[in-house]
């Protein structure tokens, strides 16, 4: 079996790990400790305050990247037409928008000076998953 399909299948496990992993640690002051925020804990908070934004972030962070990985796997095993690649590539780009939102949040929080925000390993894992997914679909087109 080729390496690309195996890497793509590994994303079926790595994406859910990234959703539970801490993206960042945030707190009012470092002496009070920092709360870890993951994709899922962030979504839980959003559902309470802004359901429309929570729905958008759910699509960008959960549905879009996972659907893309599943679509590429179906293409790899001959169960889906390669003509769907442009749509799958779009799904991957939408997932990248979620990383942009997290980065924007970090920049805004650090710029205010009222609290402490630190990136955590989950942000790097989630970014790597999205980047690998983009690379795998790009390599199919070239």
C-alpha cells in the first residue's frame, strides 16, 4: 500500500485526538493558574453563548476536516470518484479557517494585556493534521 493512503487514514485517529487536546491555556493572571481550552471545550462554551458561531466552528473544526479525510479514503479505495477532489480540497481550506480563528483569538488576547494566553501542543497537532490533509489532497492534483 502506498504511504499517502496510510497517512490519510492516520488522520481518522489524529483529528479526534487533536479535538480533545489542549489548544491553549488561558487565564486572568498566571498566579491563579491557566485553564486549558480544547476544540471541544471551546465549542461547549460557544453553544451556551453563541449557537450560530458554535455551529460555524463545529463545521470548520470537526465536520470539514473529517469529511475530507473520509472522502480521500473513499477515493483511495475506489469507492468515490476522483472528480470530487475539488470539493474535498475546499473542505480542507475551510478547516484551515478554524486555525486562523484560534490564532486571531491568541493575538487579540495577548494584545489586551489583561490575561495570559499560551499555546499548547494540541494547537500544533491540529495544525499539523490540517496541513497534512491539505498536502495529501494537493499531491493528488499535481
